[in-house]
C-alpha cells in the first residue's frame, strides 16, 4: 500500500491541505493558521473542525506541514503538538516554514532565489537541498515589503490622508463602505490586522492603469527588490522565482522590475501546492 501523505500550505489568511496516496488527490481549504495569533488549543480545535471532519475514515501516514511563523522553534512545537493530537496515527511529521515550501515548490532540486509575496513577504537563496541565506522577515509592522499587508496599508494611507483623487475615493467608498473609525479599530484593536490590511490590496488589482494605483504597486514591490532581493549576490547568476497571490496578480510589474534590476525572472505561481506534491512524490 502506498503511503498516505498530507501536505499543507498554511498561510496567515487561508490554508490548503492536500491528501495524496489514498487512491485520489483530495484538497481541503481551511482558514489561515499562524501560531503567533492562535494558541495550540485554538489550532487543534480549528484542525479538528475544518480538516479532520472532512477526512473521515482516512489514516494519514506522513504529514508535511509548511506554515507561516514556523521558522520559530516554539511555534513549531505548538503546531506539532496540535497535529499529533488530531492525527495520532501519523508515523512521520515534518513541521517547517513557508519559505522552505516556496523554495521546494519553485526550485525543486535546483538552485535559485525564491520569494513569497502573499499576505506577508519573505525570500531566500536555496541551493537545491536547503536554504542557505534568508533575508530577515520583520512581519507586517516593521517589514513585509511588497506583501498584501504592505500594499493594503498604502491604500488605506492614501484614502485616510485624502491623497486619492475624487474618482478613486468614490470607488473606494463603493467597494468597502467603511470609515476612518472602523478602519483604525480593525487595525489597532481587533485580531489578525495583517489579514485585514491585505484585504485592501484587492483594490489595487481592481483599479489598474490609474497612475496612483500603479505608483503604489510599483513602489511597494520595488521596496521588496531594494531591501531584500538586492542583498543576494547569487541573484546575478541564478533566477529569482515568486509565489503568492500578490506576485501572481502583479507579475507584469515583477517582470518590469526584474528587467530594470537586470535579474533573470524564473517561475511565478500563485500557490506552491502543485510543486510540493511533485517534490514529495
């Protein structure tokens, strides 16, 4: 009997779980999991309710969990404990971070620079086996340049500062039906502010070709190139690859920036799962 594997790509906004080796490929989507924002008990409850309940009568042999926040050993321990309680039958359990998921998915066994541009952002140089260099991820408050949260924050700033012209302000009001008080309350008082901020990046995708929108996109992604990608000397001899909703949505801008910086643009994909299935096969 082939080993039944459960592979996960867990971001801050949503998580994708794929079961392979059980005769067919089955995918389950759950809400995002970040051990920075959720306790072990909350993660266990979420997994039981949203995942295990949809995998009835399935015995999982191996689990490969890639998740945001799992470069921190304390967070790894929290997630492992929750997974063991929900899947006690699993004999093999690997919990690691989303950066390694991106590298394995994008580069496979090859060398290259891998970058994540989703709700958050991150990057690394991967030698085909392991991550050799990693630009520090400072989270949505101090960093995450080029991410959905970073770009969404710019949208809110333009709106609240009155920088948007009348046309864009009208579009924003029709789209979000919100106000300064509600925005500030969500950012400073409610849980998961990074996810809330990232929701405003959609406004950029829906209003392309306006010069203010293009400026926000180009400046935000350029901040990622300048502060992170330029720090890898390997980027001059290996391709730079991207994964994430922001990367995929604004891949035309990434291509322009790579041309400007004289980087070789490799693969740009929305999700890492297909590459991870190939890798673990």
